[in-house]
């Protein structure tokens, strides 16, 4: 179906889809590209052919199968760096188990000290939020910053951004508890400890919940806040961004970038990456060590020596058969970066009384939406009175009708709860009241100022998540149209759900 000329590989999308996804989808409409990309049939076949044509051995041996693996791993490293416009001359590629694995590694290896700060924006995935526990345990301060807070910090003279309260009734960043425990195990490839204590500023290039895009110019501007007393390193979480937009690290000098390959081209799963500027990588010191990444170790004497970067940051034997699969993925993943958007179609859905059916989150309404909003449609369905329908029931109904979306908060509590108007304490209180029982986790009753008389309060029931239709390289307008058609047919002028707190109990709880 030709809806527009600005996407679709020069009109080839339909033929390409039939060839590369085809009957596997059984007529379904996949709208969960940020969850995982669709791998191509040709990619899977070429991978299978590669495995059946060769013997790949453990890369730490020195026989032909192992040398073949070593060569393929080296080729994959070069290919991934080339995808980001850089090479091993300037950047290290550390292969990890996942995007979360890359963040876990960075958290562990970052040179935290009692003079460090971990500053992160509210819109981060919880895999980035988890860094704060490590930073805090090593004595560093940590705190969340609003988007406006970042802009004010970068535009002003303050050495640190203004932090949002990190504890009930508190103000500002949380101070770390323990003394600094920066490892002094300086081995091959690692520099001496950095002269100025390092702090880390983290933001996602694209919000995985609502698809908002953040200014990559923040990277250089935050680095420019460094002084002789503190080095600001910048982490860009590109896991949700790179599947739909190229990222050139010669233009964006991020110290650390993390990503996940299954989000980029579907196959393999189980491999992620930490891409680090060499200068920043040299400051990283991992606590645990082991496996073939170690060149020598002694059993009784507490001593070991690493092979060098990047092995110094990798543990044991890499998932080498998965890494072999990167070859084909890189071929497809670099070809496909144009995605349709269909915000107007969803926003046009109205009940007979004129009320909008769809409340979209993110920056779809901005005048410059093309610049600040990615191809993700995160939304609630509203009844004719403006009250939300059950998002979990809607997700289940859509799935039964062959339209596959995600529901919940998609592991991004800052964007999700913030967009829904919920406060962190309210979420915690509800979880405690329910004794951390996550079944029926869909609604929360909270007190808000009355719309008719702000001096008074009213109890309102709000949803704890939304629906996310995320588009990727193999999304078609038909997929968004199938969603819109279903909503038009089954939700426009549908009767309200009734008492939201008693809404449908679904067997499967949402995943974060
Ligand atoms: C923005 C973002 N960061 C990090 C992750 C974690 O990646 P992984 O699933 O590979 O651990 C995700 C996964 O959804 C993500 O969307």
C-alpha cells in the first residue's frame, strides 16, 4: 500500500516484508519494535548457512576453528564500530550480554569516588537507574534531573545540575553511604587513576516509553562542564534510538554508549555493547575478573594480569556463535532506518460527542515533532467522558485481533508515571499496601485538587501504565492502520469500563 513516498525503501517495503518476514507473522501486525526488532528471513538463513559451513571453536585456543572465531569476532567489532562511524583507533567496543549487561559493567567499572556524582534524567530506562545503587555504594552522590534542569545546568555556571528530591521530604541528590572503593588494580590497558574525580551524566537518546528524542548536543555541553576538579563523563543510552536513527560518534563525542543488538536487527539475542571513547575506557576498572579475558593469574597469591582492552572489561568466553550472527545483522540493520509515523490517524479518532479517543504521550503535539519525537505511539484510550479504559484489557484484545503492542510502563518509571501525573511516593505506597503483589497492578487511587474547586480535593483513579505501539525498520503503514481500525471499530463510543479499580483482572502481570 503506497501511503507516502518518504519511507518504504523506494516503494519496496511490501515486497521486502513478504520476502523477509512474510508468513511468519501469520497476518499479524507487529507494533513492538522497541521491544525487539524483527529479524529477516535472509539473515536467519545466512546465519544457519554460516554455522553449517564452518566449525567455530573457542577463541582462546589456537587451532583453525578457534582462529576462525577470533577473526569473526574481530570483524564484528570493526563492523559495529563502523556502524557508529568510528574505529578501534578512537573507541573500544566491549561486548556484553545485553544492554543491561553493558550498564551493569559500566556501573561496576566507573571510577566512583566520594567526590563523584551520578546525574541522570528522569526519562531513563530502569537499567540506567540501577547505576545509582552502585554509585551510592561506592560513596558517590546521585540524583535525577528534569529536562528543564539539564538545560538550566548546561546554560548556566553551576557545577552540578539541580537534583530532584531523592528521598521522602528530602531535597537534592542522595549522598552515597560507603567510602569510595575504587579498585587500585591497574593492569594492562588501564591508565593511572584519573586526575580529576569523575562524575557521570546519563540520558537516553530516545525515550523507550514514549519515543521522545533528546538533544545529542547535551553530550559536548555536559563534557564542557568539566573543570580541573571534576571530569564529567557522558553516557548515552542508545538502545531505543539506534534501531530507527543512525548515531555517528565522530559527531556525538559520548564517553559511553550502550545498545542491544536484538533491538537493532532481531538476531542474535544475548549480545549488547558498551562503546567507550578510548580515553574514558582507560579509567574503567572492573571488580570481578575471570576466564579467558585474564592473561595470567596466581592461585594463592592475590595477583592477576589482564590481556588488555577490551578483554580487560569482558568476562570469560564471549558468546561467540551469537557474535558470528552479527555479520548478517549488520548487513540488514544498516539498510533499514526509515519508519512510518501515523500520529494524525490516532489523534483523529473521536467519539460522537467530539471527545478524543486517544491520549498520546510524548511530544507528538509539538510544532517541531519531527525533530523531537520518534516513531513511537504511547497512548491511553479514553471513554466519551475522558476517563481511561483498561489499557491491559485493550492490549489483550488487540493481541487477540492480531495487533501486537506493549502495555505497562516499559521499564521507564520516570516517563511513565510522570506522564500519568503520578508521584513516586504514591507508587511506593501502593506497592507496600499490596505487599508487593503485582497481580492486578493497573489502577491507583490518589487524591488530587478538585477541577471545579481547587481548594478542595477529590479521589481519582488513575492508570499505572499505557499502551505502546513502537515502529521500526520493518513496520508498515498497514500495521498502524490495523491498530487504528480496531480502535475505531471497537472503542469509539464504547461504554465506559465502569469502576476502574475493579477493572478486569488479567492473569499475566506487565513486565516492569
Ligand atoms: C532505552 C533502553 N535501555 C536499555 C534497555 C535494556 O536493554 P536489554 O534488554 O538488552 O538489557 C532497554 C530495553 O528495553 C531500553 O529500551
